[in-house]
C-alpha cells in the first residue's frame, strides 16, 4: 500500500515569529524559510514546521492539529471520512492549492492541503 500523505506539517503558534525562527531553523536544518503574510496573522514555513504569529483571538479559527500535505486530495479526505471522521469545511481553493478542513473520529481538526500543479 502506498502512503496517501507526502508530509505532515506541525502547526506552532508563536508570540514573535522573528524571535522563534532561529530555533526552528536549527531543528529543521539549513533550507529556505517561506514567509507568508495574511490579514489575520503572519506565517513562516521552516522544514516540517508551520510557525504562526497572531493573538489567540486571531488564531482561533485556524487552529488545527496539523497540516497534511497530500498529492491525492480526495484520497486523503476519504481516509478521514472512511474512518469515522467528517469534513468541516471545503474543499476550497486557497493560496497555492486546494484545502479541506477535516476532523478525525475524535474531533481533532486537520487541514488537508494539496499544492497546485506548476
């Protein structure tokens, strides 16, 4: 059986993105840091870490256990729903790809994200 997911990104809430970056760059090893600016928060992707800076109120709607990167979006969502989970939102086109918010059978929310083809 082939894995459905490509990688899992840990979502980490930080109070100061710039101050947090050095530790996560050390953990993830050398590589590119992708910074993204949104109206509600700032984000940086460092290896398998998705650092998100914002107030608790700003981040509340975006809290997830993790972001699951999957080439086959439908198969990843079906893995959750087939095991007793449910779709909470989506699928929705977003910056750079398709996203669906799902919950596993215990109610833990996840973002399933499939990057757009280049």
